[in-house]
């Protein structure tokens, strides 16, 4: 974040070095004066939320380092499950541990269901976003419509999306095997396969790998994730707005191109829409616009533009998260060949070498499912989810939290909690199994890969389908080994999601 701020300052100055030095001197001077100021003692009747002291202008930003998920989890041991930091000028409460997070997001769901009024959020989906929008009547109706649309597509009798995923999983395994044992980076093929599924769900069409529209969409999503992962300093330090125009305009450019792309697809759907033949999510949303009484929409301020923007959100949410999780799954199977063999043996014992898995097979493949769960726990690709905010003055664990307070939900602290997951750094799928070899539901309840409460991922069911069907087909048909016999390291790179550092693998036919 600090690097992004400094580079943005350089954009508007004819002498970047002097500008950076000037800002650094100003900040350092304030820090020195701040350090000499006496602290005000708290009233004995106040229960202050504990936390590390920040510095003016930057708050605690410098303490987060390059791996903020680990830094904030380390602070938990000193300050507890509820503590406060300052990000730029914004007081921020960090929630840690499964009990505290469940209390906030589930038992006090409405209190913690808000979104902060970040400047950048106003531009996503032209301000019509559900995922980045604040909590209220409009959001509730929008969410219900989106969930109904996804449920329609998940019902095999209405739209056989499971068959589409199976087909694409077969394509992916064939393409990886087509490398003929040469070392390859699986990132692109995984990403394109997941993208094809998202397009099928949203637009009713699986695109070929070289389709210009498809490649354009993939490129746009990549650019958006890269920018979002770098962070927008204006969200926590409004004073940087005038110093980051060039980078922020780049962000707006990406959003505008994405909007135009989805508008083109929407126009095509409106021309061919048939209420008796619902083809995809876009058709479901068009039907919702037509079927929802205008008076109900007007009562909460929901427009058809809000509803139709849901397509863009599904594309953004469905691309990166599933693709990153599958990349992690490949990496863990390479680095843990014994577990890979256990999963393969279970799949073959139930399905044989050729029959492709269906969701009905899931209950008979507990080791496979436990391995997927452990991949999600250990990688924790979304360590903070999207930021929350309080919708009103509330209290949690004896601490008072004002309305509109920025809330970080530290899911990394949940996945690395030794009380629930002994030896948390160890990759061990068997932790999710009971002694008799079935899935231990109590252990599954102790981590939240899809979030919890009002903001829980609405696409959870589809995500489970994709991960299970892709993973089983890969392990059924491919033997995954390290490139050149050199075992890759299990390392992540921080961004909007945690992705594995690029690696190569060898895929050979089973």
C-alpha cells in the first residue's frame, strides 16, 4: 500500500524523488512530534478496545508488512480476539477466531453486515453492486433475486450445469495430459476452464479457448484482480485522491470495459429472451426484472440496473476463487504424493478408471472431500473476505463498536487456530475425517471458507460442484509430479486472493 502511494505521488510530479522525500520528511516529522506527546489516560469506566498504537497519517499500515494476514494473526496473541488498528485515517476493528467471528456474523448478523463507504466501491458495477453495496432493504431484495437465479441454474432438471462442469473437467485433464509429460504451468489451462464454466452459467455458452470475446473477458478479469489486489489508497487515506489519479483512472478504465462487455451480452439476451426457455443466469435476471412488481422495487430503491449488474459480480467472484483453489490443489498433490495416491485409490475403487464423478458420488468419496477441505483450509485464499462495517452502534465481547466502523474478519486466524486444528501448518486431510473414515461435520463447522452470516457467498453450491468435479477428474486421470524432480515450495503471493507462487508440474496418464 505504501509503495502504491509513493508511486502515485511520482506520477504527478516533475521531480518524483524530491516529492517522495518531501512526503517522507513530513511524515517523519509528524511521527517524532507524535511520539513525544503524552497519551491520554483512559477513563476507568471505559473498556477500550486494545490494539497497537499507530502513527499519524499512516496509522498501523507499516506494521502490516507484505503479509498482513500473518501480521494481524500474530497481533491476536497479544491483544485478543477483538482488537483495533488504524488504517490510514480509518479506525478498524479486527475480529479473530471462530467463536468471535461466528458471534459477529451469525448471532449478530445485521450489526456486522454492512460494507464500508470506500471511494472505489462507488464505481464497481456503476454503483449498482450487491457484493460491494451496503446493507439494507435494497441489498436484501437484490441478494434474494441473485440467490434464486443461481438456484435455478443449480437444478439439473432446469439447466444441467453439472454436465457442463463435467465436460469442462474432461477438457482440462485432456489438455494437461496433452503436454506429453513436459513440465508446464497449469495456471492458464485451469483459469480458462473455470472461465468457461462461468460463461456457461452467465451467458449460456461454453467458449472455445481462442474465442476473442472469451479471451477479452479473461484479460479484463485478470486486470481487475491485479488492480484490486494492489489496493486503493483513497479508500483509507482520502487525501491521496489527488495523488493517485493515473492509477485510479486505470481502474475506472477496466470497469468501463467490463461494463460495456456485459452490456453487449445483455442486449443480445434481451433480443432473444423467451420466458419459457431460461438459458442462463442472465435470462433468470431478466425474468426477475419483469416479474418483480415495480412498487416492491421502488420501495427499497432497487432498479433493473442493480439486478442485471449481478452478472458482472458472478464473473468476478467465480473466476479467481475457484481457479486459485484448483491451482493450490494441484500444488498440494504434487508436494504430498502419498495423499495423492490415497485420493486416487479411493476414486478408482468407487468410479473405476473411466466413469466420471457426479455429485451423487460425493458421499462415497470422503477422503477426496476431506482433501478438498484441507486444501481450502491450508491455502485460505480469502484471508479477510471483503471488508465489513457495522450497521449501527453495537457491542461485541464487552467492547463497544460505533456504527460505520470498518471491520476486518480474519479468516486466516480461524484456519490456523491450534485449538481446532492441531499442527495447523501441516497439510493433513485426515483431520476432517472421523475414526471410521467419514467426514467429521464438527470439524467442517470450525472454518468458514465461504464466509458466514448475511454476506456468505451466494455461489457456495456451485463452487462446491466445480471443486469436486474438477478435482476428482484430474486425480482420476492424471498423475501429478514435480517438474524435473524438483519439489516446488508451498508459498503464496498476497493480493485480493492468496495465489500460489508460479510453479510447473508434469502430468502423465494414469
